[in-house]
C-alpha cells in the first residue's frame, strides 16, 4: 500500500529533485546487493518525492534517504528482515 502524503501541488521533475535534496533527512545505509530490493520497496510503498538513493556512499554501500522517519524505519525493517532470511 503506497504512502500518499499530500503535497501542496503537483511538482515538476526539477522541483521533485530539489525537494528530495533538501528534505531527505533520514538516511538508511544498505549493502550494495540490497540495491534492487530497496528500490523496488520504495517504488511500491512510497511516492517519488519521499525517497532518494545515493550509490556508493561508502565501500560496497548505498544510502537511501527518506523525507519521513516512519518511512526510513519501515524500510530499515524490510532490509534487515531480508538480510536475516538470506
């Protein structure tokens, strides 16, 4: 179920990019192998304004950043559950 937070208006792609850079304050670091699963989870559960991924922020790591702490916590739980099941 997608989290549909209401934004003041429809955003252009440039506005979405700027919004994410300014407001994605809740980072979750993942191992590089979790990249595809992480992107899939974000696309299924969040709108494009609510998350940002930065690749190779450290050796073998990517960082997913979220605009809301609740989304970051849910994503972290998903990634950790996925890691425990492998």
